[in-house]
C-alpha cells in the first residue's frame, strides 16, 4: 500500500510539473536547475533595455509599468512560445514578446534529473519613460540609420571585448540591418563568429568587407580562410 502511494505521488508530481501543447513540445514549469541567460542576469536586463522599442502609442498615452511574459527555454537554449500573461496596453505586450524572442539561443537550458529539459519561465519586462506625459500629437520614431547603426556597433564592440560573443554577433547584425556596408561591423562580427567557432561565417564576413589594405584583416583571412 505504501509503495502504491509513492507511485501515485510520483505520477501526480510529473503531471503537475509538465505542460503539453497540442502543436508543440512538452515542458516543465519547474526544474532542478532553472534556465539562465548565458551572460548573467545583469547582462540580460541590459540586453532587454537596449533592444526595447518603446511603442509610440504607449509614449503618447504615458503608459508605464510591467508586462509579464511567459516563455519556454528548450533543451538547446532557444526561446519558444513567448506569451503575454499581463499587459499594460499601448502595444507594450507585443513589444515585450518581441524583445524576449530576441534572446533565443542565449540561454543555458534547464536541467532536470541530470538531463537538459524544456522549461517555462515567467518574468516581467519593464516599461519606463522619463518625463513621460500624455500627448495628442503623432509620435515619430527616431529613424536616423547611421545613428542607430553606431549605437549598436558600440554595444557590439563592448560585448566582444567582454568575451560575450553571441550577444556581440547580435548587435553587429543589428548594425548591418541599418547600414549593410558597415565594414568595421562586418570585420568584428567575423571575429566574434570565429570566437564562437563559426569559421565559415567569419570568413564570409571578412571577405564581404573588401578591405584590401587592412593588415589585421588580411592576417585573419590568411590564418583562418585560405
């Protein structure tokens, strides 16, 4: 009888800790070791802060607060099913889901019973704007391509110098989204890819720069690509 009770308890525990989706995978809502952002909590918040685009409607209506989001970090560190649990309106919910999705592949998977597992996380995304007051005018988003490119290039360089290669690749890619021929960004993204063991991707970036008189770049190509 005691053995039967223990088996029943084990089954109940599994059922309460595993959530299934009809069109997807199973996941845990608790694991022995929960998923963590590769570069730590502080860098996660910085990543969210720099990539968060405050929705125009929210700015016009002076909407501030926290959007609560749930998402699954799968066994390979990718983000699945980001979903708004509690919204504050003004487009903040959609933006919170978008920016959480950008962290895909930047997570250490959760561990349960010694195995990498799909685990659900719930967390807030904070929206704050200084001197934010309601306006009846039309909000026009800052759209200077070079200014935005330089902003992301600077952050990518900081991440590369700190040996955070995945996030540096992300920021250099954002730079190139705004200025596709940003040669220094291509060069440094190639270096970050090399550090992240993507030699093919690194060589592709370096050749795309077409900087024939850059001695450092020529040495990188000679030593890794030719």
